[in-house]
C-alpha cells in the first residue's frame, strides 16, 4: 500500500507524461487537478495488484478526448468521478477500487482524483503501460474483458451509459461521438471487472514506475545532470536521437490529434533526420525512409535540458528534444495484443519488431 | 380499446404520412415493418388515453434519424423494441404501455411494432400531433416530463442510455450524435412517465385520426373522388394550393434533411408560386415573400391524383401535389409550447399566427 500525497504528484506527473508517449492528456493540467483533489482529502491510497482480492469489484477510470481539445478546454475534475457514479447507479453496486485506464499525462492523474473524490483505493498499474488513442486498446479488453457497460460524463451533468455494444470497436466509435458532442473531453468509466481479471490483465506498477522516473528527472535537474540519461537508467530504454524539431504538422480530426514531427540531430547525431508519426501518441520513428521503432514500443520526447515530457499538444517548432525509446510491457507483445495495438492496427503495413 | 390488425395498417400509414408533414420517416417502410410484426402476433392493442391508470408506467417510443438516411438504410424493426428493453433494464421495471413519440410516417408505426413485439398496449395519441425534427419537441417534455433517462439502440445490438442530461436540448444533441454513429437511424425510448403525466400531456387520438384520414383517402380513390377534399373533410384543414413541384433543394446535414420546395399553381391557382421550407418536416409556406402558414400548424403535401403523402425524401421535381394545411392541436399553441416548436425555435424571426 502506498499513500500518495501532494508531494508525490509532481514526480508522477513528469513520469506519466514521459510514459504517455505524446498523449494521455496534458500532464501539468492533470497535476493541477490531482493536487486540488488531494488538498481536500489529504491522500489517496494506491494498492498493489497483488493486494486486490478475487471477488472485489473494480472499474477502469480515465479521461477520453483529444489532447489538443482538453488543453483548450480545461477538464474540471468531476467528469471521471461522475462517470464512475453513473456506472455504479446503472449496475446497482459500489466499486471497491479504481483501475487506471492508461498511464500518460493527465490520464494517469485522473484515477487518483477519482479515488480521492470517491474515497476508494487506486490499483498501481494500468491497461496500456503507456497511452494509446483508442478505447479498445487496453489489456483489460484485449484479454477478455467486456466492452460494455461503459459510462461517459461531462462537467455539466450529462451522463451516458453504453449498456451494450457489439464489440470494443463500437464502444470506441460511439464513445468518441459522445465525447466530441460533450465538447471534446469526457470522463470515462469502463470494463467493470473482478479482482481476478484485474490481476491477470493489468500492466502492473506503472504508477510507481512513473513516480520513479519523475524522481530521477527531478534529481538530475537538481544535480545538473542529464535528465535523459536518468530516464534511461530507470526505464531500461535508450536515447534514439538528440536533436531539434524542424517541422511539425498537427491536425485535429474526429477528436484525434494526428500528424508528424521532423527532428534534425545535433551533437553526435548531426546530419541525422528522423520523422515521428503520431495519432495522439507517437506511433513510429522513420529514418532513411525505414521504420526503426514502432508501436507498441514507447517513443517519447523530453526536453533536452530539463527532461520535461513534450506531449503532442505541447511540442513546438525549434524545441530541443531527446527522443527516447522504452520497451513496452510483455502483455502488449502477444499476437492477441498486437492485433489491437500493433502497427497494423494503426494502418501501417509492418510487423512489430521489438527494440528489446 | 382498439385491436389494430393487419388490415388497419394501410389506412394508418397513409394518414400518418399526411400528419407527418413531410417527416417522421417513410410511411411505406413503416407499414412493411408493422405488417411483418403484426403477422407474427395477430394484433396490437391500442388504448384510449382515458384508459390509462394514474400509476401505470409508460415509455415513449419512436425512431430517431434523418428520413433520407432511413430510406436508404432500411430500419430492421428491432431498434425501437431494443431501446425500450434497454430502458427497462436500466430502470429495473417493466412498462405497462407505449406512448408514441410522433405521428408521422414510419414513426407512427414504430410504437405498434414495439407493442406487438413486447406484448403491451399502445396509447392512442402522441407527443407532437404531427412530426417534428428534434427530441425536445414533444408535449411530454414541454409540459414537465424529464429529459432523462433516454435510451437509443441499433439493429446490431448496441444500446446507449442517456442516464442524466442537463436539459432536453442536450438530450437532442447527444442522442443525435449517437444516432449518426449508429448509421443514421436508431430506436429511441424516452420520457418514462406515469399515467397521470401521460393523460395530461399526450395529444390524444392521433392514431385514430390517422386511420380515419387513411380510410377517407382509400374511399375517395375507390370512388374516383378528390382525395385532397376527403382529407380536408376529416382534418378540418384546407387546400392552400394545387400545383406542381418546379424546384427542390435538399441536403443532409448532421442527420437532418434540410431544404426547400418551390411549387407553381395549376388550375384555379395558376400564376401563384409558393416556397415551402423544411427541416425533415415542412416548416413554413412563403408566398409573395411573406410567411403565410408557419410551424407548428401542419403543412403537408399529397399527390393530387391519389392523396399519397409526399414526404421529404419521396417528393421529386415535377410531382403534382395538393398543399394542405391542418390546424395543430391546442397543446402546441401555448406560449410554453411555442418556445419549443414555434417559428423562432427553427430560426424564423416570426410570431406564430394560427391558421384557425
């Protein structure tokens, strides 16, 4: 058990922003919301997946929407809790714990806000081990969870329950349309499950990992050391390139931020040019026209000087960045998972070749 | 009590198409669906609003979508029943009777299909006394009914419950987005209410009125008499113009069929030219640049020779038509109702001047 307090939030926000691979919502906004919620209740209890009992009832919590929109439309903090309440009302029982939807930026903080508001623990882990753009892309669903019921809520008081869906892709389609109508951001509660399913399918201890990454970055800053190296030492990743952003195309389509970045190498990487394509999250690194790192392995940008995560909506022309790659969790590398989160699921005619 | 059998469906379809004022879904498709449902169960029981008890539980049933889309995408007949079932599951009780959503084309038949499939009676009446394009435009809601919960279902098995909405306009906004995602047509179950509210707010006996209109048209056809005159004698309306369609613009925007018709008079009406503007339903007749008949009074087109209702998606260039106007029900003429269904609600800077 881990009692997360206000002081833990800054490192979690930094680490989750890095694991968010460009998406998952703005980490700083998520931090502000979580801090406000924790100031009211003092702390939120985070439990290890091993501490979840077989017959406990869990609900997956997170935010849905385009990172670009939620940057403009500040999430109010009640959407996710409202979605969980809507689900409780629909099912007629209370949940024992929250399972985070994804680890990334604001969305890693949202479950902490919900746990604090509803006074129930949050399980240390998530359904992606990173961020992904679509709802069907969680290990909870990939490994047999039910796509319905799911609930969406906004800050005005609107609550929508998808009580039955044909499959997880229909969950994504309908929930996306509702989210857009709600203004581009909605709280999501989905995949109600028992403790057995949670323990079997959750990517464990990613909240603790985010915290450790954040602490390493903050320590490196204080010691005037290289924050990129500090991230690598904690995650087992590597630095693919150090360079600067020389081109950026980003458009918001149907609630997604799609586009690409071009980076030119600097220092040891001089004369190298890479292209990163993203759909909310960074999906592929191309160099010399060849894919070099592909989803579901993590591709993440941090500022060279401070190790600040550069999410899709934050990154700008001229930014100096380290492009880091981090191996994804084994639960994302199975044939079953790659069908849903591998390069082909994003329209790339490529097999997944893991970096490790 | 009235046991509606297969033989009653043709006149109901004709009459409901006429009361649908251009919208409400294709009456012939609605007829086919209702006939199929009734062939399985023999009959559906229609009760008078006076026969509804105070504490009975009613649900409003109908189809949602653009008439143009549902013409192309044949409704399967299970959507509306699925929506009612979704609502029963959400609320945890069964409904005693169905209250029709609108009287118009296919949507007047949908409650009969639901009543037949679920084996519960249908109340003779509806929430519009005609058809309107948006969900908030029912007397059930105008006179105090709750906009939530409401349920939408498609033919694939997707079910969505709007468990709480800020107001009826948010019900319309979110339900419209879900309907578009479901392919442009969805079954709707909304405004669960008790018998007292139903009796107080329903526009009564419109199913019987549709039947009487249809019988009059069929009799006139058989007797080689003027079907337009027959409709007028039953409804208390009048013929505004006899002419032919010389111009037609229709576009589908966000699930609505919007546009206008131009008709040139023939016979006694030679040299007159009128313009009818519609949004799924006909909203206003303009002549010499002046509004002459406006919503919520009924503006309906029938073919001159056969009295066939010419809905928005059926009418074509060159059609010969009688433009009939029928006074709307008193429940639509109050200040409260005109806020929601009067000309200003459709963007016309006009006061409502009733034709009677």
